[in-house]
DNA sequence: TATTGTTATACTCTATAACTATA
DNA sequence: TATAGTTATAGAGTATAACAATA
């Protein structure tokens, strides 16, 4: 997970082992960029809003659903297991940012919604978040950003739904 | 950490909220690509070699240091705390891939080295790893790879050593 | 029976701090 | 005192599985 580890990594660092293909350099750099930005986001969410990425993500889900979302919806949308959604939601409820409301017609389910305070807090976070991201890419011209977006699109395409390797031993 | 969460994220997904700047789309895609590839690497290291990324990274460090590295060196190079290096090393020792040798002149320190078996295993892993990475980028021509590498270089430049936000509350 | 959600547990990866042995 | 390494503990972030209540 650590960037500089790979920077110093003989297998991954082409400065030291020129025989390794360019792809390794490219991968290293891609990973470094993503980690740099993500670490920054986490640190700032923590430092400025005392929150975490999953909590931010959950609130982002709710922001556009004033009517609320069920726990199962959140689980699907966030691609996270149900137990985790319960935990994240519990934290947000404790902070008064989110509330569980009864769903009529199904007494098993809750509708999770932002509270008024939650909406307020989220708006501030989302504005800051947007600025951080804009900053992160301000080294690129709009033209370059577009090119980068396109190239990453191809990478994404080639890598999505990659076949999971069946375990050979276990 | 989850890719599709952000895909479905109203704040981050420009398909839904066109008023959000292109940078958010770009960030989302960058993150998705990095996670796709990294998840794949982890799954394959696990599935084919029953190992983890930190274990692989530590062995990669040792591969080019036949004379061995001290725990403190590993800690610095991997950018990970000393306690963690102890844990990772313990696992590798238990597997017979790595050994702690006495350092003469300092009885506090160890020299950690790959065993013969460790070298063998690592060679196989490194070859496979290289192939996985080459595969990950085979959707791009060499020309495109070079362009991507260059653009990511600019992003990296603009984001490295970003000032850490001083905590405001705590 | 199937589904919704919670609880319990565990695993990976990381950090800090207290501690031991040596320098 | 300072350094090398270990141990203990904690905290994100994730997963699975057993369970309760309801459908």
C-alpha cells in the first residue's frame, strides 16, 4: 500500500533495473498518484471534518435521496457488506448526521436519511472535497486532463471484470 | 476504498451531476484503475503464491541485497513502522523464505536475507508479477503508455509532499 | 422459506508506545 | 542516553456467518 516502498523496489523501479518493461514504471506511477491523492483526501477529511472516506461516501449516497435509502440499498451502492453499513451508519447516527426512519409496509427495513445537520455538514464537506480534487489535477491543462481521462478509460476497460484466479492450493 | 461506490456517488459521478468539474470524473477514473489493478495483484499473489503485497514487497527489497538488510533498513525503505516489519519478517521466516542472521559488531541488529528457497520463490513471483502488470496495460499502445506515464508524472509532481493539514479541533 | 438488518468474529494493514537488550 | 528490535495494543476497513424479526 505504501508508495515509496515501490519507489525503492528493485522489481518495480526501472531506474535500477532497466530490463524491466515500461509497464512496471507506468503501474508504479499510477499507483503512486492514486495513493498520494487518496491519502490527502483521507487526511483532510479527518483533519478538517473529523470523518472518514466511508462515512463521506455514505453521506454522498444519501445526499441525492432525500427520501432515504434502505440499508440494503446502501450496501449494494457502496459495494460493502451489510454489517459494515450498519457500523458506518451507527457512527453517523451517533454524530446526529443521519437518522433511521421506519419504512411503512416493511417493518424489517429502515430508511436512512441525512438529518438537517447532516445536510449542512455534507454540503461543506462536498465543497471542500471538490476543491481538493480540482487542486490535485491543477498541474494539467484541460486538454491534458481530457487525454488522461481517455487513456485511463482504456486501462479501466481492459481491467474490469478480470477473471478471478481460482485458488490452486486451498 | 471501493470503486463502484464512487461510480454510484452523486458527488463524484458526472453522469448524474454535470455541474461537477471534470476533475472529479478524472479522479474517480484514476482511483478505479489503481484499485482494479491492485485488487487483481493482491488476489493473484494470494491465489497463486499464497502471499500478500507487503510480503512480496519485503522480499523484493531483499532480492537485490544478497548481503541482507537490517530491520531498520527495511522499515525505512518500505515506509512502514518497525513493528510491522517484525510481523512480516516473522511470517516469511516461518515459511522458510527469509532468515535473520547475526550482524557482527552489533548484537542488537539482524541481517535479514532471502534463503535459497526464498530466492527461488521470489523469482517465480516476480516473473508472474511482471506479466500481470504487462497484461494490465495491454489495452494501450507503447505510444499511449508513454503519454500516460508523462501525464501521471505531472500529477505526481503537483501532489507530492502536499502540506499536511494541521488538525483544527484536536 | 426468504429477506432485512444486527451482532460477532476475524483478517489485512497500518500506527504508537512500552519494553528488552545492546551500544 | 540512544538505538535495534520486539511485543502489545489499537484502529481503519473489510469479509463471512449466525441470528432475530418480519415477510
